[in-house]
């Protein structure tokens, strides 16, 4: 597995890609590009897709050319959103 420095990854991009592939019947590459703002960065798109697939968060279905968020990807999104909620609540408590 290729290790990518965390500084090169944007959590918002990962979340956007997983959320996009979760909605409806999945997402095409074009839809993922549009929603994750990677239209001018094909190498970065390939990197994100590779990372998400290799970690079992996103699956490509060759038959219909669609990416879908896996169960593990759904768990990741749930944990991420809970963490963001907790951080938001703790900021309010500090005021």
C-alpha cells in the first residue's frame, strides 16, 4: 500500500467523495470530480480513489462504471460526523 503524507490529504475531499458515492445508486467519476472540486487535478483524483479503494471505503463496480461507498465507508462517515459534532459542541461550551 502506498503511504501518502497526511498533509497532502484534505478530509473534506474524502468526505465529499464518500457522501457523493453514498447518495442514490452511487457516483460516476465525473460526478466525483464535480463534487470534490478536483476537476483540474486528475493525479489527485487518482490518488484519492486509490486510497479510498485500498482502505475499503469505496468500491468500483465495473459493470456499470459506478463508485459506491462501502459499509466501512459509511462507518467512517458516521464516525467523522460524530467527531465534528462533538468538536462543535465543545467549542460552544468554551464560550
